[in-house]
């Protein structure tokens, strides 16, 4: 449903889209024969503005489509509520250094043949009501397969559904299978044939991340009696459940971290859930100063990310000097955006995630008085925040407002800024320029997370709750530090937020701040381990290779 390819193309909302873009980049590098399909999102996700009260306001994210994409000639038609809706396609070519590429197809309904309402179906990412969303998913799933056929993709070895939004592609594949067998309707033989063809990655244990639609709405939009007739494939508890549809039509299913696979297995007990831990595209997320450092000491690292393990021999002084260069780039960006002048010699924490309740972005400022005491006694702090809340997520917006209101109470020992309109470009600068990357999700709701992986490529250690990928990447005092190890073990703790906040403050006061100010070489050694241990492994070269071996061509 979303993919992040360019800051000038607001066709993504957060980590799911960034992961999709990084996956395609590595697929191109590894010469995996892949084609990606998504929606155009003419109005983008949104531009974030923060008003004087600290409240998020949204503005349309219009962008110049012709400047980024090439229009394709084929047209295909899908049926929505009995209407014929025409689709066209635009192409973006993701090219690797060696010349190989992966095309990304953007589906578009905004053409004169369609009604005024149908033309808006590819305008907004995650916008509208349930009817709008299921109509979008008809365009993505059914329309996506039809467009691939029209573009000449007659043989698809595997169809990989990245979250349940694309699950209706299974309905189109079922129809194709039935037609090949000379039947007008599909049956269980077709279900088995389609299952051998499909792969499904589930990305979230959060209920709102799993689309489901009332059966009367689904029947009206799809106009297909088979959906309710083959109830065990399409429906759960009286709804068309897109996650269960994808599960039922896939031979390989995976979560995006080892812990997430365990959590998903509990959620979906009747299915075998494998795990392929997420990664990030190393060349995209390594800052220019560190790219230059790696080019000098580890030539060929872009083509072989695993060679970053040799970072264990990088001189500490060069790592620290390189980091200071990246830090200055961030501080200059902060000054241009906010007018706030930050000190390069002060420990700087970074937090930038989608603002939603379970990510607990305001945990760090939940006890302002203790945070101030820590800064006075242990050492000064600077905090840089970023991240958008979904337009309908009132709790997420309230968290942003609480953070912004707190900054004026922190006093001279702590300077805090909230950078609006967090996007790919700002993320690249931020993950490389802070000294420590903070992450505070509520376990077990963090499926994977990738922001800390991006930071690791730039030698920035994580201070994170043990959930998602960090359970696999964490070596205490070597790649960063855990928050609330004891809280994680005690699932009966009466106040998990208070336990994690206390653990966060303890780790800052007694470990992280003293190490930064009093033992710079040891702190820099942690940075070195971030690159050699986590940067060399948590990348999409490794991840895509695992998909190829375990899911695509097994």
C-alpha cells in the first residue's frame, strides 16, 4: 500500500513504506527478478505542521508526478460496486550501481473515464472510510495483477503480499486458476494452486494494522457471492479479514523479527509462521561522512554489506571525527528548521517514530523533574524528536503536544526540539547525527522497527526497550543498552510504563551519560561495535537473500 523511494514522492507513511523501498533497492543490487506494485497517492500522506499549541495539523502532500514517474500505456479495468473503474500505470525504475533494476508500478484511477469519486481512489494514503479503503484494496490487489498481465508479466513465480492490504490479489489469482481449468468459478483446487504461488509477510501485532470489512460492504463492493460462499477462506467472525485471506492463500508466512514471529504464531495458531528479520538498505542510510570512511577502509562494502564486520578494526579517532561531522550536519539542519542552536559537545538523544500510543514517544519526558535532576547531576542533555501521527490518531497527536509543551519546563540543562514533517531526507540526517538512538515501544507490540538499524550503520548505539529487532541486535554495553530488562521479564508488573520510565532514567543516569562524558574511547568502541555487529547483519541484502532462499525459490 505504501513505498518510500524519494523524499519528493510522499507515497509512504512510515516504516512499512521505508522497508518496501529498501527491499526493492537491495533486490535490484542482488539482481532478483522482481516488480513492485503500489498506488499512486496523488495527494501523498500529508505535510505535518505544528501549531502554537503543539497540535499537529495536516496539509495535502501534492507532488509533481511527471517529474518522478513515467506513464505507461496499458489500461485495465476493475469492477467496484458494479461500476467499471479504469486504471493506468506509472513507472519508477530503481537502478543499482551495476545496472540492474527493479520497476515499481504506481496504479492511478484519476483519469477522465472514471467518475469523480472513483478518480480519488488513488489520491490519499490511508485516508477515507472503510468503503474508500476496501475500494483502494480492490485497485491494489485485483487491479495490480491485471496491470502486471497487461504489462506482459504472464508468468509470476511468486506473489509477495507485504501486509494484508494487497490480499485481494488472491481473488484475481483464484479467478485465473479457474479459467485455466475451464471453470467459471473457483474451488478448493484453485485455492491450493494459488497457495503455492503466494508469500505473505505480516508486520504488526496491533489490531488496527489488520484490515477487516463488514461482509455487506465487501459483498457490495466486490459483487462476488463466492466471498461469502467460501467462508473459511475469506471470512473471520462475520468480516472479510484481509490478514486471514492472505494467510489462507500463502504457502510461506513470516513475521519480521524472531520475537514477532513468536507473537504472530500465538495470534494465528493454525498457521506456520516463519521469521525473516527486517533490514535497511545500507548505502541509503549510511551518511556521506561514514560512506567516505567505509570507502577508505572497507572498499566494496556497498556490494557486500556483510564486509562491514571489518569495521571492528576502524580507528576510534576516525570514527569519532566522522560522527562529529555527521552531528554538525544535523545541528545545522535543526538550526535552519527551528532557529535553535544546539551544542555539538552535549550528549544528544534522538527519537523519531510514527506517533502512536504503543510507541510511547513521551516516555522520556514522563517525569520531568527526574530528567532535570539527571541532567544537572550526570551531564547535560539535548533531545531531538520527530514523527507524524495519523490524522485520525488523537492519542498520537496528544503525545506530540505533551512533548512540545514539556520542552519549556526542562530548564537550561536540557534543550529539546521537535522537528516537523519527518521524511526520508530528514531521517537520513537524524539517524546519523544524534549520539544515542532512543526507542520505547510497549512490548510485544513492536513487530521489528528499523530506525535503530539505520542508526547502527552510522555508529549510533541504541537505548531501547527489548522488543522487535533489538532483542536480536542487543549486546549490553557493546551495541547499546536495554531499557527495562527486568520489566520485560515481569509481564505481571502493575505499571509497565512506570517501570520502563524508571529503568530508562536509571540507564541514562548511571551508564549512558557517564560513559559519554567520562570515557569517550569506550563510548566510541560501542559505536564501532554497532557498525561491525549490527550494521553488517541488519540490512536488506541479508533480508532479501533470506526471502529468496526461504520463500521465493525454495
